[in-house]
C-alpha cells in the first residue's frame, strides 16, 4: 500500500504540474503572445519536462532499480492518458509519443537513483 501511495503522489504532482503549465501556456496562446508552432512544441516539452522531473524525484525516493521505477511511472501515466482521457486510435504517432514518455520517465528515475547514491 505504501508503494501505491508513493506512485500516486508522483502521478498526482505530474498531472497537476501539466495542468497548471498548460493553463499558463494556453493563456499566452490565447492572447497571441506565442505562435502556433511554439505552442505545439511547448505542449510536448511541458509533458516531457514534468514527467522527467517527477521521475527524477521518484528515483531519489526509491531504493534500487531506477529504470524499473521509471517504466512503471511512465506506463501508468500512458495508460491514464491514452486510454481514459483520449479515445484515439493507436497509430505510429501514438507509438512514438509513448516511447518518448517511457524513455523520459526511465532516464529521469535512473538519474534520480544516481544522484541519491552520490550523496
């Protein structure tokens, strides 16, 4: 049960940071402060950055196997995003997006484990 609370906490902070940063980005886009190209790029950067930072903190709180912890966080995130929120079909674009999410969360957790061991 402790493990589920830990993963849930990091998933919740990931979703909250994505929602808040996306809201700010949308306001900038609405008032025409940023262009459409920058808006689309920043949407992806917000998701990847939020997931990377939260995976890094998850790695710091884990005892070992950072890559597995990162894959778990990324997989749960993908299941929630792809299956529950968006009802899109699975195509090559979704596959590439999923691989980027899994890679980002894994690398973040591995770096988090390594930062913890250096101290």
